[in-house]
């Protein structure tokens, strides 16, 4: 799902529950503001918890050794912060119910 698809879906959901009160343009602004709020909080090293959905946070990766795929020589990858998302128990359970178990 792209951001445009997300805007379309949110606009439709609002229209179903509250009537056509918001335009796609306004809905796109809301989605952009939500995503910007997450980005801003992560830049400030803050966690974002959306109950029933999950948590966005920064995790710090350690310096590690890797290999250059072209030459095979070892390369040091420096330590750096990375954004991570941890889904809530409710979201994990919902997804687990949608996907049939793999049997061999």
C-alpha cells in the first residue's frame, strides 16, 4: 500500500463513519502530519507508542565487520542509529489469524 492508497483508504473510512466531511487533499495533509510527527519524534530519539498498533523507536547498531560482495574483502560498518517498529500484541494476533499456518 502506497501513501496515496493510504490516503484513499482513510478518506473512505471517514466517509463511511461520519459522512463525506473531509476531502482527499485534507486527508493527505493529516496523513503527512502524522508521518511527520513520527519522523520528528524519532529524530529527537523519542519512542512513539500507538496503542493497539505498535511502537516506533530508535535502536543503536554496533560497529560490525561485513564483506564487500564484489571483492570479498572485510569492511567495517560503523555504529549507527536505525528506526525500528515493534507491532503490538493485538496487531500480531490479527495478522496471525489472517495467515493460514504453513504445513509441509
